[in-house]
C-alpha cells in the first residue's frame, strides 16, 4: 500500500476502526485508507454497510453488482474479496470467470444478466437504454434501481480507493485479471 501503517490513531480513527472491525471482523482493504479521513470514512462505512446488508437488492445481486464495478475499475483486491461470495450466492462460476477474463459473461440467470447489462451500461456508457431500464424497473422497482445505482457508486468509490492507494492484494490469492499486470499499467508519469 502506498500509505504506511497507522502506528498511532486519533480518537476518531480508533473509534472508526473499532466500528469497522465489529461489523467486518477486521479493517479490510479500503477501510485502511478510509481511516486516514475518519469523518469521511464513517460516512463511507455506513454507506457500505447499507449496500451490503440492507439495500433492496438480494445478497446475490449485491455481490454481482460489486463484481461488475470491481471489473470495470480493475479493482483486483475487491474482486478477490467477493468473487467466491458471489459464487456461493449462486452466481454462475463460469460466468464470473469470463467476466474476470474480460469476456462477455453470458449469465444464464435472467436477473444476473439484467443486472449485468444495467450496471455495465451505467459504468461503461454512463447511460442506460430504454429497454434495459424498463426491464430493470419492472423487475426491481424504483427503490431497487435507486439502491442499485447507490451501491454501484459505493463499489466504485472503494475500487478507486483500492487502486489509487495501491492497497495490496490478499497474499493467498492470485491477481484475478489477466490484462492487469499491476497498478501502474495505465499510470501516467507524474
């Protein structure tokens, strides 16, 4: 990681670290970065907790949304932390592997495919076509779509933190994306 360890914490940092650790069993990846700005970290952690535990999306679709955002932003650490969880929730493992490889995932499940098309449209094209929007609105309603966009925004925030601060990959897992050699593959000098 580009930042050194926090050897001493302010009261705010220590309180945030304790809250994160209680809810997540430790202070993983991006939360190590968020401790540097405890007020922002507190808000981001609350949003993350909502997205992963209380949003209108099912756990399966939350995990898939996270993977789509992680892949679009090359967030390998986030992918490694969630790919297994997505498969455990029932997402097709072969489709997950194709997504990691940068290939069309061809999800066999309708909801998975619809979420992928919707999320991919937002993250790549920045707009959602009428047909995909109507199908998603019919499937998940207004509440579900607002939560989906909010969760995608949260997952992108975490991906950017992981990549900008070069948070280390989990030592027991290989880099998941064959086209991403390291953090510097797209970095511009300066």
